[in-house]
């Protein structure tokens, strides 16, 4: 049930704006990861073009407050457990960016009925908004389970904020800031 809430959150976010763990590591691998992050690009266009897969981070996103309030009402005996379940389900919802030729392709996907489902996939035209953000406008046909819902909507730009080489925030005018971390 809650996974559908997150899917709706992610897909309607993209649609409305466009139309929007690991185990403990040793000190050596922490040092390698730190070195790699220091060398990783952090300007917006480079991060978008470098691509990768990013998981939704509810705790850092604006909708977290509404989910916490909803848990207080729906599960007053254990709102923390309710929110933890929602957070875990939300972390399964991901976005991916992939450079294909000269275009970055955006994909939104996650589990549905026991299988990974692509909700949205579309090529983007990118325009830098300073060094830390990019406006991305769909430039090709929509693919995925929600494609038919998006094709008839106006194609307007969505703003991606680049927090660092591993963190992207999508700014949705209705839902606020949605944060994703590289997996």
C-alpha cells in the first residue's frame, strides 16, 4: 500500500514538474571512497552527465513531515515503526540518469507487484542554472508504465539541484524538495 504512495509521489512529482547499506567498511575502503568522492565531479552538468542510480531519501525530503503526521494519526501506538516502514519502502524507489550519445536519459523505477517496473523514461535537454543546478526538459518520447499519462501534458523544465557528487534533489513546486542519494 505505501509503496504505491511513494510511486505516486515520485511519478506525480516528475509528471507535474515535467508536464517528475551497505555493510560496514574497513578504514582502507573508507579512505578509497573518500578519495574517490574528492575526485568526483560536483558541478551540476558533470554530475548529470556522469549519471548513476539514486535512491529516494525520505528523511531529507520535504514530504517527510506529512508522512510523520500521517503515521501519528494512522498508528498512534507506534508512529515511529509506521514511519520506518514507509522510509524503507521509499528507499526502494529510484531514479537513474544515463548519458546516451549527447543526451541524458532520466528513468524513474521501483518495485511493483514483485517486479522492477519503469514508470518514466525520457531523454532530457539540459541547461545549467549556475554551477549547482540544471533545468532539464523532456526531449523525446516518454516510455514506461506512465508514458501515456505524460505525453499529453506540456513539457516544461524540471530543476535538479546538485548537492554533491552523490546527492541530487528534484524541486517539485507542489511537493517540495525530493532528495536522492547515489547507490
